[in-house]
């Protein structure tokens, strides 16, 4: 604002200068059109005397040419001035816009850093997302800022309380949602959420497809009806988390992920890689595990599997104490250890080499239709 009078004064001086130049060109043109043609025509005649009609016509033509040249000069000066004025106005507008953007960005970052007000932090997150959408040039930077802020948070240390109850870290959910939305349109946003502390965050209904949450701490997080298709969840800690509903983990990478005591009834794992994942004490009843690509080394210790099919297990798959009532086994069961599992009513009719599996010493009600014809284990109960 301090430079505004100077800017206005400079702008006014430029206008008056151009106006004076135009007047000068007009006056010079008129004077030249009045005085020069008779002289030029006379010199062109080489001292000879031209007929009056011819002389008048030549003078008139010369005056028209001079006036046209003067008019063209005025037009060019006017166009040049207009172009320059538009350029200056555009530059001023850009400077003002950059200044306003900087002020809004600074304010949003300040709001994001406010640890005493959830509403203020939510407002800051929303403001940053709007700024990123308005300025594609700054989108990648703002996206990285959000991911770094998310990873800097600690759900337990920042356990804010509302109405005497620990809240669900709505600011973290909002920041993750904004980050995902922006990252999809910002290829240069290299930072992701690997290793982020997102304990207890409510992701219900969010589209998290393709997100990289490897090594993240997602204990007690809520994923009801969330879409995790193709997500990278390698080594993620998801103990006590809740899935289910229409939660989708199709083609997700869950290798070495920990899902102890996770509630995942009804979740879909089509094409997911579950190798070496730990489902100890988890509820996987009514899940679509049959389409998973691998359960090599997967731990189903005391896991409730229930109805539904399993992909090919092997000797590294752990079923200690697993509840397999109604589970449909497929593939080669050579050396698969089921000795400590509850396999009552399990269906082995689609397996081979079932007699080479390690079975419990005491079998429950095993119905004939569930077993291959070549396998008649001790404790076999024929279907009456």
C-alpha cells in the first residue's frame, strides 16, 4: 500500500506522455499535410508548370498519403500503449494474486499448527486443499506438506478430549482425505504415508485405493466400507482394527502385515497377497479369502474363518487353534499342519493329498461328503 501513490503517479505520467505524443504526431501530420505537398509536387515537376487540375490532384493525393501515415502512426502508438498497459495490469494482478495466495497459505499453515482447537485445524486443512486446487503449480508442495504433517502427528500423544471422551482424530482423517484427493492429481507428490501414526483414525467409507500405507501404525483404525483396492499395506500394524461391511482389500499387498484381533467379517480379499500376514485371534468369518494369491506363512492362530474358501495353504501356514468350521479347503494339503485347529464340518472335498496333512488327534463331526474318497481318517463319522 505504501507504493500505491507512486504507482498511480507513474501510471498517470505515462498516460500524459502518450497523450502528448499523440497530439504531437497529429499536429506534425496536419502541418506536414498542409505545407509539404505543394513543395513536393513542384519539385516533381522539375520547374515545369503543371496544369491547375493536375497540380490540385497531385497535392490532394500527397496530403492524403501524409495524413494516412500520421493516422497509422497514431494507431500504432495507441496499440503499443494499450498492449503495454495490459501487460502492466496483468503483472500487477499476478503480484496481487501471489500476495493474497501467500497470505492465505500462511494463515492456513498457522491454523494447521494450532494444537488447541480442532475446528481451527480442520479449517486449515480445508484451506490448504482449496489453495492446492486453485494453484496447480503449488499442488505438489501442499500435498507433501499435508503428508509430512500427517506423519508428524502421534495419535496417543495428541489425544485430544471432547466431552470427556477421546475423539477420533477428525483432523487426521480430514488431512488424509485431502492428501489422497490431491495426490491423485499431483504426480510430483513423491511423499506418501509410509510409517504414519494413524492409530484410531476413522477411515469409514473412504476411497484409499492404491494408497501406500506400508509400515504405518493403523491399530484400532476403522475401515468399515472403505476401499483399499491395490493398497500397499506391507508390514502395517492393524491390530484391533475394524473392517467389514463392504470393505474391499482386493489386490492389496498385506505381506507381513499384523492384523491381530482385527474384525474383518465380510471383507473381500480377491487377488490380495496375504503371505506371512498375522491374523491371530482375528474374525475372518464370511470373508472372500479364496481369491487371495498367497497364504504362504500366514498365521491363522485362533482365527475364526468359518464359511468361505481358502487359497492353497502350505506347511508354513499356521492354523494353531484356528476355527475352521465350514471352511472350504482347496489345493494340495501335503504337510499342512491342522493338528491344533478345529476343523469340524470343514470341507476338504476339493483337496488332494489330504491324507498327508497333519490332523487333530480328536476329530469332531466329520461328514462323508466333506472328505475325499481315498481319505478315511480315524474318527471319521459317516454321514447318516
